């Protein structure tokens, strides 16, 4: 087996948060490797753009991944070979100023929803004879950083639950790993880099001295979803240019 065009032929892979940024790149790459991709995001127009490019491979679900209707629809799938738990948010700010609303929003999407999506995915995965879950973490799942304690809390939880899920689900041949990116230019982070001091801070922290590209993240995601990673579970691929190695 190798990275060839048919890597995901006859495999169904769901990407939660697939309309923009990293999730869009993961969905696109899975389609390029011939998966049946279920791309989920709330903005229909983003999904439409993806479907036009890969009409044979992409199905769009314009849904909120925090909703009960989404969990039920996912659970009712006949099979599922791969899941990318990518939907996530950040609310940047010092602990002293964080509102309950921010705390609840980050915990709800980054932790609770990731757990609920995974829980719903188990049923169709049991029909698939093996499956792979990739949880989108962050370098902030390994370290702390100014103004990001709330986000760090959520991504440390993602790292922890990934290990626990890997242990619990191994008996079903369901592998669970994370991809942990450094900063990537996406709609979520673009506004942050308008601040010159922040820009300098980030580049000083990354030994490779560049931001990651969405395809850098999608490459690792593709590998972990595939049978090429069949003995890998309960761990993380840090795509961080060396940030956490300092
Ligand atoms: N960008 C970075 O530098 C970076 C670094 C490390 C880790 N990460 C992680 O990578 C993941 C993706 O980040 P990103 O920067 O690519 O985000 P993004 O640009 O904000 O894109 C997020 C995608 O998820 C969808 N989404 C968000 N909430 C959703 C919901 N409730 N239901 C359905 N879809 C939803 C959005 O579409 P709709 O709004 O249309 O629903 C959008 O398509 C996150 O988990 C983030 O924490 C990002």
C-alpha cells in the first residue's frame, strides 16, 4: 500500500467543519484520494464550491455539528471508515477577562461536541471492520501560551480524550489520533496576524520560521486516516515547525 489515487476507494470519510480552512483541505485531499467524503459545515455556499470540484466524491451536509439532528444522522450511516473531528473555535483573551459565554462556547464545540460526534460515529464504524478517527488538536494541546489558556485547556482535553478513546476503541479496530498544528493561515487566524507584535512572537516561536499551510495539516490527516497508519493509535502528529520542541 502506498499513497496512490485509490488510497480511499470505497471508504467513507466524514469531515466535521469542512467548509473552510484546515477542514476544507482535509476533505479535498480525501476526495482526491477517492474517498466518499461527507463534508459538514453550516454554510451551504462553501459546501457547494467543494461539490462542484468533486461531484463524484463529495456529499455536503449543511448542518450544525453541535446539533442532535447531526448526531442522529451520523449514527444512522451504514458504514464509516474515517472521521475528522475538525470543527473548533478559539476565544483569545486573558483569563481575567474571559466571560462565561466564551468558556462555554469553547468547551461546547472543542470538547463536548468532539466527544458526541465520536460517540455517534462508533455505530457505523462498527459495521466497517475498522476505522480511524483524527481529532484536530493544536500545539496548544501540549504547551501554554499568552491569552490562550481557555483554548489550551480545550486542546489538552482533546489530547487526553484521544488517548482514552484509543484504548477503549482498540478492540473494535478503531484507531484514534490527533494532528496538532502550529499556526496556519485560515479565516480563524488571519485577523490575528494583522497585529505585528503577534506576528513577530509567532515567527520567533517556530524554529522553521514559517506558518503551516493547510495542506501540511491535511497530509498528516490523510496518513492517519489511511491503512498506512494501521499500527498507530493514541498518539499525535505535531505539525508545528518545532514550536513544542523548544
Ligand atoms: N488555524 C490554525 O492556525 C489552527 C492551529 C491549530 C489548530 N487549529 C484547529 O483546526 C481546526 C480548524 O481550524 P480552522 O482555522 O481551519 O477553522 P476555520 O477557518 O474557522 O474553519 C472552521 C470550519 O468549521 C466549520 N464549523 C465551525 N463550527 C461549526 C459548527 N458548529 N457546525 C458545523 N461546522 C462548523 C466552519 O464552517 P461554518 O461556519 O460554515 O459552519 C468552517 O468551515 C480547529 O479545531 C482549530 O482549533 C487551527
